């Protein structure tokens, strides 16, 4: 008698741990954009930590801000000016809505990397992430201090006030 054996049941693999798709979004996007090294580092910070949208990051890259070193010496007022201009453009012309919070975050990041660069320190992103609200305040304060340092142009020379005029010339130059 020929007894047919039931087909072998393949050994069951233990189920894979659930993957949280939110944790991998920025990585998947960075891979699709071909980002490596410093480009990937900035993208992760903006996307994963600050919550920028992919389109916002792409727009910043198109404007020439692709790495942390690209943010060094980016002036506080210039960050706001560029992002507000981009927010006012239609999306068909490369516009992207940033909003006040994103602008402040980018101003703080720019201030942080500039400060670290000027002092010859490494760009410690863990330090930045731990104190991001403090750096938002520092960036604002630094921009206000910079405005106060500018001296006014000296008044027209008058013989009666020549001492004050001479002093104002030295301060102005």
C-alpha cells in the first residue's frame, strides 16, 4: 500500500518586530534623494528633529543650504528674508510655506553652527538638540546686539561742537 505523506510544512519564522514607519521616513527620503555624509546629517536634523517637510528641505537645498557648514555666517535677518520670500512664492515657482516657528529654528541652527565655527569647536548636535529653545533666544539677542553696535553717521561739521563731531567720526569709522 502506497501511503502519501502530507506536504512538509515549512518552519515558521518568528514574526519580525514591528517597524514603526515614522522612524524611517527621513531615512527613506534621504536615500531617495541620494544624500550622504553632511548632506544627510542636516536633512535628518531638519526632518527628524525639527519636523520640516521633505519639500522644505529640498527647497533649502536648491537655495544652496545643503550642509551645516552652508549655514555658517548666514545672517539672522537674511534667514527670515529668504524663508518669507519662499513662503510668498507660488509652489509652481519653487515656493514653500515655512512659518514663523521653522524660521526661528533655522535662525537658531545657523547661529549655533556659526558660533561653534567662530570658537573653533565641533558642531555638537546633541548639545544643540538639548537646548534648542535657548539657541532660539541667543540668535534673537545676538541679532539685536548687532543692530545696537552700528554707529550713526556723523553730523555736519560745526565749529562750536567740534569735540563731539571729532568723537563721532572716530566711532563711525
